[in-house]
C-alpha cells in the first residue's frame, strides 16, 4: 500500500496554507541618530529640511556624545546623542539631517526624541516638532505614518543649547520605531506550490487500485 503520495500531498498543502497566511509584523528601529547623520554648525539656506537630494558635501559627520541606553529608564533605546562637536564646545547651535529609504510603508511608526535645549524638526518638509521653551524636553510622536512615503524619507532638525552657564552640555537624539510586515511570497511561489499539488494529486489517482472493491 503506497502512503508516500498522500503524505507528500499533506505536507505540500500545509506549506501552501502557511504561505497564504498573513505574515506577522516585526518591530524594529527604522531610524536613529548616530555618526551617519550629516550636521553643520553654520545655518544652512535653501531646502535643506525638505529635499532628500540637498547637497550636504560641505557638512560633517555627527559627533556622538553618548548612548541613550546608558541612562536609567532608556535601556531599550539604540539611538545616540549627537551634536556637531563634543561636549563643552563653543557650538551652541547646529543643524542635522538624515535620508533613509523605505521599500514599503510600515504598519505603524512612532518617534521618540530629546533635545537640550530647543529644536525644530521636520519629516519630509513637514514640521513635526517646534520647541522653544528654553529647557531640555523629551518628545513622543505616536503616529508618523502621515509624514512617511515610499522611497527616500528625510528627517532634519535644528537644535540650540540655550544655557551656556551650565557648561554647554548640549544634547540631541531621535529614534523612529515601527512595525514592518514580513514579505508576502511572490506569485511565482504560489504557482509552483499549486503545480506541486496538482502533480501529487495526479500521482495519487494513478496509484489507486483498479480491481473490484
């Protein structure tokens, strides 16, 4: 008695069922401040905060000041605090930007950010943060999806350290987290699975007993 074909049929059907099931979303960090950001201590002109292709060849790499995770209560963060120079420098303001690519829009996205002291932040040219209260502030933007787009995205901000009397302990950091759906199998994958099911079904029919029952 041949049991191979039914077993293969069962396994193939299970594989097809798994493929058509909606894949789970995975949480990940989409963007964070680190040394890859481009910064400048000189006020830029033009569309520096709205154009992904803006020329930053004269800008420098960000100076990393610390890891956000080193502070109690922030252990889960991977962003780094950045400025255009080190701590206690004479640069009381700087401008930063980073372009990153999205092959697909996330299911959800949110942003955490901290500035010491004031800041204006834009995503793709839309201002999301405007803070001028003169003190260090933490921000939580719960829904970033209205500001994101397929392809290149731009985050740009200007930050100012107002309290020079404290030794210019300037700071800025940004982290964007979201959930990305796992890739759905290509149509060719479904076609191959269906062809395998058809072939197994044909083999099973040929192996059925033809004598009287």
